[in-house]
C-alpha cells in the first residue's frame, strides 16, 4: 500500500479538491491511505479564532470567515446530502464550545485548531464517495497516539503501531482518508506542531510498512533553491535521505524536518510530486549514493545575530559558553550558526518577539550583549568554486563559516 499526503494548498478550493480526486483515480484507487491538512489557510484562521475566544475578544467575523469558506467549497463540490450537511453544521457549532472550555491555552488550542483537519478530511471523503471512490474516513486521533505535550505532542510509537496495524484490513479494498497534524492522547486531541502533516504521513507509512509516501506539492519536486528567489533552481531527480534531512535542518521548507527519520529507518521512499502536473517525475528521496550533487542553496530570513562579549578583559572560556548555551536551552531557543573569538561568543537564531528579547535580557546579566535583526542566513551545501566565491564575496556579510561541503553566510540583504 501507499501513503499520499495533500497539504493545504492542494485542497484550497473546490477545483483543487476535484484535481485531488483525479490524481487518486489515476492510481490504483484502493490500498491507499491519504493524509490531508486543513484547507488553504484554515489553520491560521483557527489560530486567530482560538486566541480571540480564549482572551474573550470578539471572534464573530473570524469564525464566520471559517464557516463561509468551508460552506462555499461544499456547495461548489455539489455535496448536498442532508446528513453530511448536518454533521458539518454541528462541527461549526462545536467550535464555540470547544474554544470556551476551561484549561491551559495550549490545550484549548489543540482541541480547536485540530478541527481544520477534521473538516477538510470529512469534506474530501464525502466528495470522493460522491465520485465513486471507495473511501472511508478514519479519525487519526484513534490511531496516532501521542503524549500530551500540547502543540508539540511526542509520538508514542508502540501504541500507534498497535492501533495503526488495524488499518491494514480495511486498506485491502479501500482508500482511507485521515487527518495530518493531529493525534490523540487518552481521550484528548493533540497536535504535532505547525506543518506537521508530512510527519503524520511518515508515521502512518512506517506503522503500515508502506511501499512509499508521496507528498503532493505546488512545486515540481525538491529544488536546489527556492525558485522564487533563484529562478535557475533545478529539480533533483533523487536525493539520499541524509541530504534531504540536512536541507530541512538548514531551513528548506519543502518537507517537515521530522518526516525523514522514520522513513529512512524503515527504508520507505519519499516522493515529492507536483499536484498541478502529476506526469512530472518529481523527486525520489531514498537510499542512494549520488557523487556530485549540484549546490543546494537555502535562505533563512528573519535571523538575529547575538554577540555576548565578556566584560572583564578576560577571554571567553568554556564555562561562559556553557552558561550561554544553558540560557538558550532554558529559553527554548535554537542556534542556527555560532562562532567564537577571543572576547565574544556570537550566534544566530530565528528572531521571535518576545522570546528573543527575553533571551537577550537574560544574557545581559552576565555579558555585554549586542544584536542585529533583519538578517538572512544563506546555507550553500555542496558548494562549487563559483557559488562559494559569489556568496562569500557578496556585500553585507556579517558572519561566515565553511566546512568542506557547506558554506554559511549571514547577511543583511
Ligand atoms: N494544517 C497544519 C498547518 O497549517 C498542518 C499542516 O498543514 O501540515 O500547520
Ligand atoms: Mg501546510
């Protein structure tokens, strides 16, 4: 069996959902488990809604926007089964009660924001049935088991494996539609973190020992750079798991960072394909050796360079570095690149207000701290001479670092 994942952009309108049905019909329309995200930008809208509801602000227009968007798509898909419409109306109605239940914000967030995937999967499933696709709706919360670290739940692999195995039987003659991003801990809903649907697809695939996972996207495959930034970017035909995992580490947003590891361990190929043109070959991420990959360039914007300078004319020592790293970990801040000199320890992090400012404040107790925001970290993996020179010598470089395969420059563009 295979696993397909369709993200928000691939189901953002009635036309897009029709295209998904066509893609599915082109494949063996059974023995397929389909993981869907919320439609379009629904997760962002639900985030706004839960924030407003939790803080007793007026959420009427935000909620209405979510309701109208889904209702229009249902109409345009020609779905009019009264039982189905009643079910969806109930889902809308429940959003208000779910958002007003007592509990910590992150807990309520998971209960509410997960509804985007519940809605999208119900709609896609209903449309598939209408199109004669033998599909069944499966509630991922009953199968993908997690702990209750709200908004970033950790997968309980053993429990998930035991439950997901139960899907092997229905998969023999059916297409299963389920939700990405969400899971269940005992009786509550959890989420795996933003953009977590790719990871969900990898979890289902691993537990089912799938033949492959295909992530359907709006790009022709994994590319050597963001084509919006570098129009001469090329599509990779194939990539080793390790290379793909490192790309996500450096900030390439094509696949969620947690997706590769379980698939690599189970030796399940990951295909990245284009939903606008399924005939394109896309990229195959699998166990392979490639001797000469073209340079891969990843841009990470909104970076902040923080420099901690010792104040007493001594040099930066390991104890001080230890203190800095502990402070970073206490503030749950991740370093993207770091460098030390005689009297300063500098590092670059994603700039997030107020988190980064709290970190700077804490570090200022022991160091003279300087920081610059609005920077871009450019990583060039597998550089060649010309890319190395071009990126290194560009104006505005604040920090650079290179190894035998990778160059990183932090610049003000
Ligand atoms: N719908 C969720 C999000 O937008 C999960 C996903 O799309 O992967 O973050
Ligand atoms: Mg998404």
